[in-house]
C-alpha cells in the first residue's frame, strides 16, 4: 500500500494503476472533514512521487462515494473573517488542483452519492464513470452558499454555462441518466461493472485511445462562449433563477454572478473569484441559519433513531378512514413498501381514497419517477375494506376518522378488539388529547398519537405523541413506521394541539386580533409572506379549513383557558357561521376557482368585508413591522412554553417541528433560533409594547429570566 490513513488509502491495482480509496474509519459515510482532506493531500503527493504510476482511480469502499464536506465544521469556519475563509478554501482547492494536475490520467468511479465537495473532487479528475445507482450534484445553495472547491469553475467549463447554471443554482441531486445526458459524467454502468469499467477507461487513456490531456485542459480554460453569448446566457438565467430562489435566498443569484465573473478566466484566477464570493455568502445570516437547519435536522433524525432503537418493523399496516388524511397515509405507506389495509364505513369514501392514491402515482409515472409496473404493484399494496376481517394480521393501525372525540373513542375501542397482541394503535387526531382517547382502550400502553400533516405525501413531519400510559415500545414502533414512510418523526408529550398546533393556534389568535383592530387580511398575508412564510395566515386558514380551525380553537380554548379562550365572536367564528370553510367549499377569506390545471386559484372579493362586519375594526393601515411583531410574538412565546413544559425535548426539535410542519421560513432558523437572533431582551421589550393584547403576549418568567441573564436557546 502506497499510503494508508484513517480515511484515505492508496492501493496498487496492478499494471501501474493505483487506486485512491475513501473509507472514513468509524463512520457509515465518507465525508470531507479537514482530516480527510489532509490525508487526500498526502495520498495524492505519495502517488505523484511514486515510480511507475500510469493512472489513478478514485473510489470508495462504502455505499456512498463522498457525501460532501463535513457541514459540522462549517460553523467554526464561517466565524472566521472573509480573508481567512478565502485562505482556507484555497488550501482545499490546491488539493483538488493537485488531483487535476497529476501527470497521469485519472478517473472517478462514482458508486453512490457524490454531492457537494464529493462531486467537486470527481470534477477534478479527467473522467467520471457512474453507477446506475449513484446520485451526483452540487446542493450547496440549500445551505445559503455555493460550491467553493472548484465546482462552479469546472462544471461550467465541462457541461456548458446553461447546464451548469441549472445544476449549481438549482442545487438538485441528479440521477445517472440525467448526469450523463448533460455530460457531467462520461459513462454510466451497472454497479457490479463499475470498477472494471473505470479501470478499463484508465487503460484506454494510457494506450492513447482517449486524449485525457485535452479533456483536462478544457476545465482550465475560459468557457468557450463569446462575450455576447455569455451575456445572453447569464442575463437570461437571472430572471428565472431569481424568481425561483425568492428574495430571502441570495445564494443562487450569487452563484450565477460568480460564474459570469469567472467565465472569461483561466483556472486559478477563476478559483480565486469563486472563493471570494463563497466567503461573502458564508458570512450571511441566511447561510448561518440554513447551516443551523441542517444540523438541527441531523439532531432530530438522531433523536428519532434513538427512539426507534430495537423496534420491530411494521410489516402490515392499516388505516381507518379513507378521507383526505387516510387516503394520504395509505398512499405513502404503500409507495414506501409497507402494505396497508384501508378501512372506511363508506364504500364511496374507499373509492375516493383509492382514486387519490392513483392520481398521485400517475403523477410519479408522468414525471418518470415510476414505471407502470411499479404503479400497479404499489396499488396492490393498498387493500380497501369495509370490515375488520384481516385486522388480526396488522402490526400498526393509524386511525384517521373524523375529528370527534366520541366517534374516535368508539372506533378505537372497536378496532382494539380485532387486533393481535402487541399491535399498535395510533391516532392521527390534530388536537384531541391522546391520554383522553386512551381511556376508551383496554391496552392504553399500545396507543399513541401519529399526527401527519396535509398533504401527507408532501409534508415531512410526523408528530409521534406519547400519552400518559403509552409504552416506549409503542413509541419506538410508531417512530420506526414513520421513518419507513420516509417521514421525519418528532416525539412529543401529550397536550391539546401537541407541539405544532399548540403553537399555530396562538398565531391564528394573533391574526384574529389584528383584524379586530382593523388590519386588512390581505395586508397581513402580504406582510407574513414578505417575512418568508409560504402563505399568509388568512390563506393558510383557508387551506387548513375554517371548520378545522374553528373546532381546533375550541379544543385549545378548553385546554389553555387562561390564554387561548377568547371572548365574543372573532373572524374565524364568523367565517364558520357563514359556512365559508375555505378551499374545501370554494370560499373563505378568499374565494377559489379551479385554474387551468384544476388547482384552486385564490381570488379576492371585496364583499367579504361586509360579511365580517362587527368582528373587524375600522380599517387602518398597519405597517409590516407591526403586523409581523403581532403575529410572531404569540407564536414564539408558545414555542418557548412547549419547551419549558417538556412537550418537546430540545430547541432543535421544536424549531424543526415548525419548519417541517407549518413551513416556518427555514432561512429564519425556527422560532427559538429567531428569538436567539433577535435577543431575548429585545424580544421581551417588544412583547411589552403589546402587553395590552392579552396573555398570549406575555413572555414566561423563564424567558424574562433568560433575557436578564443574556441566555440563549442554542447556547
Ligand atoms: P375526512 O372527513 O376527509 O375523512 C374521514 C373519513 O373517515 C371519511 O372517509 C369517513 O367516511 C371515515 N369514517 C368515519 N367514521 C369511520 C369509521 N367508524 N370507520 C372508518 N372510517 C370512518 O377527514 P380528514 O381531514 O382526513 O381527517 C381525519 C383525521 O385526521 C381527523 O382526526 C383530523 O383532525 C386529522 N387531521 C386532518 C388534517 C387535515 O388537514 N385534513 C391534518 C392532520 C390531521
């Protein structure tokens, strides 16, 4: 062996071929932490100095190639000054340049995921051979930065400016066929053929059948477009990319500007431009928040793995109720490989549930993600039924019938009597206490909450709710099932509304108060969308359903009468009374009509103000800052309360619950991160200005104490 480290080794592959192998000791994946990069530098130097080396293969001994840079090292690195960041980046680009400058041909054998820095290394080699199973890409913009180790430079020269703009600014992962089509890899082969194919390519280079030098030179020269062509390519991309990214996410446009700036330069000058732009982005609040989100996501997944440890997998599931949620759960379970029985009391509902699953699967087929056979197979995994005949076989049942405690208790008790020993019952209730529902059951230890969000196939979060009597096994199995469905489970303790809805309802209360005081709901939506929410509160209420919000509000008012009960009629009560239920019946705050694709399109009708007469105050113009403060204060305080009350275990789980459950703007990092950023002292001062709005605007004693001591949630 020419070199042996903890993460990188160099093996003799015979006939003058050497193989640089990534295999990070003690980890399930390879990643570029500083120690690995140092070893790579030494390994490349060893190859360079050795006698008789004719070609070099880069490969991985793990299922992934290299997943990317070690993001846990970013936080420390990004705290440095810009010049220091640039210097650090250029140290790594030197290593990648040394790979590119080896005096012999080089090939990367991409067996699995090669993202970010992992793919940038592949770009530094002369050729890339990719397994049909692998994925490549440069997802850095999702962290508020862009590729800094030569990715923007080499890719734009290799696959052309238009493609590179899409790869870098979109940040998506590419499957083998797409990567080959764009020219980002040179060949795609079956996994078992990969190493031989890559070695064969090296031999052909050595035999002079491929001009690897010419290929290498392409990456080191300016792009091959004229000035005018360059200008057209970059200027026309600006509008599209800017619109896609939105004003809160500067990285995609910064990446574009960097690629434009270095398009006319040779390699080393271009790399310097890239590094300088990278350092600027690394210093933004957005990248700090997004890197934080990545770390919190990892922490949440780790916590879930811990909860699920030792759980028996769910081999057969069932769902009660084939409505919006039940149909979604059935689709998600079946498409991720867990067969599911779907029971309803109504034949027509079963058909609607199946139709919904069919529609979603047809969409997958249309997008090329599934073939017809796959679709048929998935559909056979959903078995509709009107009775409990096969329930003796079921490991876990998700109850998703109407949100009515009496009906739920009756249905749960009835179901329990048909289940085998040890089977788990989980309720998808949005608000009703799990401990309360458990009183109807003989084995409350086998019962918990499993709260999905609508639409099930799209929303990543599942709250797993532990009732007073829920056993650890029930939690473990439910968490494991949520993971098997591709969801991110967060375990929370029982209370009305659990974590996410308990926080959402005070936010809605903030909205009602704003309207009471004369704000126009369109103005409120605009301000909150400007803040970064995917939709404003009026629109969100229409999407959630005014009836759902009304009933939820009753439960929350009962659960937390001190602060969530309200006197007199508010806007949600009025809408409910008028049967303006939102999107589901075509009118709520807004009216809805189907667009060309049949999706509900929001329209505004002035007459709605007359309907709200008496529950809204005389119209007054409030500025966005005031609206944002009045909406965010109750939300943030309730998040802090959930943490203090032990409903959620950690700030990271609380914040990710909000990001994944209700679309809290990721670039703001979550409610508790937002409080840290603002400073709890400033927040408490701001809340004091709105104290007359009631107890939802009153920070907890603990918050005030933290403010006085200068404490933060993230330490
Ligand atoms: P829905 O009205 O669309 O569906 C309920 C289904 O349950 C209907 O098909 C009905 O026929 C069926 N049903 C009623 N009694 C039944 C019984 N005894 N056995 C089997 N099926 C029965 O309701 P939904 O929106 O899907 O909500 C279901 C549950 O999910 C509720 O608890 C709700 O609070 C919760 N939830 C809803 C959302 C949402 O946005 N819709 C989000 C999260 C959670």
